[in-house]
C-alpha cells in the first residue's frame, strides 16, 4: 500500500527540490586540467559528505514577510564602532607610545568596512580616511574569507592588514542591530587617554604669551548670524522741542556684528527732507554721548612704544600696555537689551520700542524664552484738526461756485451730483403736489399751484394752472431750481440748507422763498413712491397710521356705530370726505392728511375700468405718437409670416408676442386690456384691423378732453377750494375688522 504524498509520509528527499545542477570542481589553468576548488557544494548546492562550506557574506536570520536582497534591505544602514590603536614611538623622548582613535564603519548591505580617524589639531600625523571602504579579508590562516557582522563585538581586538584595532564601544543603533541577529554583546571597554594630547593640553593651559595679546574673534558670530537682522518699530517723542512732533522709526539690529541702524518713516507731505538714515549703522552706546576723550583712550589696544631699526630688512615693532591703564570701557546695546516696550537712549534721544516682526519674536522666543510680545501703539496721536474757515458767500453765482475759487488756484466748475433716482429725464421721477397759497389778502385765497420736486437733482418748480376770469395770468410761478430754507443768512461761510424731499407730504406747509404753501394732495405716482419708501416718508407707513387708531380701542363700539350711521344706504363704504372727518374726530386731529390718505388708499373701493374701445385706442395712439412709433407695417408682415393657414387671424398670445418683439410702448396690463377688446369668441384677433387701428398716421383718433382737476367740489374743510380726491369711497368695515377685530353684521 502506497503512502500519501504528504510531509512526513514520503522518504524521497527530492520532493519540492528545484535545483539539481552540479558544481564544477575542475577547470583549465594555463592549458592544464586541474582541480580548482574543493569547497564548492555538490548537487543543488548541498554540501558533500564531510564538507564544510565557508560563507562569503553575512548570514542573517530569516524574519517574517517577503525576503529581499541585502543591498535593498540594509540600504543606508551603517554599524559604527569606536576603536583605538596603540602605536609605539622609538624616536621620541617625550612619550613612548601614542593612542590614536578611530571610527570603524561596517555596511551590512555588502559587508564592506571603512576606517576613519578624527582630526586632532597640531598632531603632526596624517588623519582622515585610514582604510577606504571595501571588503577586508580575515587574518591568516583564514584569509580566504572576509569579515562579516558576526566577527564584530564590543571589547574585542580586530586585525585589519596586520594592525590591531581595539573596539571599546559602539553607538545605540549598532547595539540594537547586533542584539537582533543573536550576538551577545560584551560590556563596554575603557578608552585610554593619549599621553601626547594630555601633555599638549597642560602646556597650553600653563603657557602665557610674552606680550599682552587680546583676541577679538568675531568670525564665529559672523558666520552664524550673517544676514540675520532684528527689526523693531519705534517712536521718538520730540514734542518738547520747537516744532517737534512724534517721529516713527524702524530699528535694525545686525546680529553678525552687534551694530544698529535706524531709519525714519516720513509720512506724505511732512515737510521734512527725505534722509536715508536717521542713525547710520554702528555700535550704539548705552549711556548717551560719551563726550570728548584724549587720543588713545577709546581703542582696543593701548600702545606704549614703537621701535624700529635702521636696517631695511628688519621690521618695526610695538609694545602694548598689558594692564590697559587709562582705557575707557564703553557699554554698547546688545540683543538682550532690546525688548518690546523698552526705552533706549539713542545719542540723547529717548526712543521707545513698540513692536517687532515675526523673525524677531521667534529669535527671542528661542534664545531667551520670551513669550509676551504685546505691542505698544507706535502711531502718534492724531494732530488736532484745524477747522478750515472759508470766506462768506459773495452773492455772485451759487455757493458751490464761490467755494471753488477758495479751494484751488485754478477754479474748477462745480459738478452737480445726480441722485440714484435719476431715470434719464423720464417724467416718472417727479413728485407733484397740489398746494394752496396761504396769504392774508383775500384776493390770493383761491389761488392753486402745482409743486414739482425732481428726484434726480433735488430741484423744485412751482406752476400755477391757468384759470379763466381769475384775474391771474397763471403759468410758471418759480422756475426749476434748488430752494433754500427760508430764514437763513445769505452771506455766510457755511452752505445753506435746501428743501429736501422728506419735508414734502400732504398736509405739510412749505415756505418757498417767502411764500407759504400748504400741500393738499399729490398725484398717483407721488403717493405710490411715498408708500414704497416709508423710511423717508414715515407718514405713508400704513402700520404707523393704524397704530394711532388702535390706541382708541376702548371706544371701538362707538366708532362702529358712527360709521354705520354715516352709511345710510348700508353699502359698507363711505365717501372719502366723510371718512376723513370721522378719522379726525376719532383721533382728535392726531392724524395728519398724509396718514389719512394712506389709510384711505389701503381700504379704497376699486374704480371700474373704462371699457370703451375708442378710449383705449385713443390712449394707445397717444403713447405711440409721443414715442414716434411707426413700425406697424413690420408688425403686420411678421403676423402674415406667422399666419401659415392664411386666415388673417392669430391667437391673442401671438399678437402679444409680436408687440413685445417690436417694442410697442405699452405696459402688460394695458396691452392685455387692449387685446381683449379685439379678440373674438375663439380668442382670435384680426391682426390687420388691430394694427391699422393703432396706426396714428392713417387712422388718427380725436384727442380726449382731459377733465379739469378743479371741477370736483369738496367741502369747506378743504379750505373752500376745489381739489382732486385720492379715492372716492372707502371700505370702512374692513378697516374696523383689521384694527379693532370687529366682524361684519
């Protein structure tokens, strides 16, 4: 019975084996066949019986994971050992031997070794790389093999080319590496001291120069801090001197040589010369100007005598004062003296350090551990604002033109500023109010005016309508201009105040150049504009107006009875004049005319729209004639093109689209009303008859007679004068329900 082919059940040793090649032991050398090597393994790389194969490279234990080549696994990894060599000296009387220290570097990737000797000053020995990097063979009789990592340890002797190196220690990485591959480390050895270096050190410590020599070595500081500058923002208060002020400065401290330079920040039009430096780069003494000193007092060396020789080959010499008698020591500012908020003395000037840049903060935080860099305001206080006074108005031209002659040597014409409401001269930006002139003379009691306020430039004009047999010619009462508020001084330096649009509302009294007008009413655009801009016209705010009515909630039942009594026919609406009188009685005249108009317009009864086709066509021709619109033939041609079935009719929507395409000057509501008068029962419109009816050139309609606004008579409370009404009837029940919550009966 055959055993299964599983591990442990098979005695065939070739199961799983892939290499079956034989190693070549014989070769040809100098045309002679001979045995070249006895250490080569047998079949498949397996050693022959009794044969011990010597490894050429280090063998490392296999770990978990995929295996890789040593040059990849151990790339950039180096083992470092500290060693020394004791060399005998036969031709020296001072010492018999010297201790030389070495660094041995072993590279596991290819078992190469490198030996370096650190440089020692004045040793008179060649130092540096002692053995360059390569594989080193073991000493005889094992010189057929090379050093591997298993040949290294601490506190052992190792021979490189007949020279014995005593390894006494290694770095931390090397210790961890050797422990991981299973090498038991010896305790670290003792490093002996070189007698020659010890002797040199003792001699240098006990050696005194024959002449006093003081070294000023600033090379290290220069190399370390070259190009690094500390920057502080400073301020110098010079207000104590005549014409002095606050001066903004920038201090630069150069770390390379401890010098200081200061630059000044000059504002525009300061009147000062633009100098490059406030203080040139130099060392800054701490205690102000030192005054005058004798020659030789401020110097690095004090020279006692100078001697020379008459012989040209001999050089001159000098003798220095080793005790430095009479020398003055000056203290200069260092980086440790400069902090934010400190005050330094710059040659008698007190300069305060207010702030610094980011590099300076990082430098002090790293070197001195300073964390607080709260800046101090280095901006000087604003100078006192001198009020500029101008000469009074001369009376010639406008006040703005007179002021221009005082601002510049070459007067520039005044440019009028147009307001945001400018619409390129359209009539829609004019607020019109109907007003009455208040005069003591009875002759002027019946005079009515139209006051127009232009929103684009704030000008105002007054027009008196022409009335037959009134005794007045009428026409333009005041041309369009800006009107000053009455009672101001004419010849003054300040600008005059003009009448603003916020001062105009129904019920207000306006003084125009000494003539007092009371505003009675306004046109539809004016009232709508005021209701849309309640921030400027608070009396047109419906909420504020109703709030005054809500304050009378205690007598809401009586108010309803009063309105019901005024509505005798039970139509649920009252005439405007009756509604106005009742509101004035309810609020005890606390409501002004503009607020009454706002409430009435909110609860007004909509008027019936005129349905006469001739009136609509006449209004349409008036708009077309005003805009000089004559593209009727183009509109008919477009409709003919759209009429594919040649029925001479198109739907209402198509005719409207054609009107929009050719830009007829009609609003959407007006165009819908006009088209509805021409459509048939199926919603079709005869486009030829429609556009021919609008053609004001060929089929002009007679002009409509506009009703005179003075024909409607009001009650005597309106000053006994005729005036148009904002609305005719008001829905008082809806008002009472919204204000007092009263339901309909």
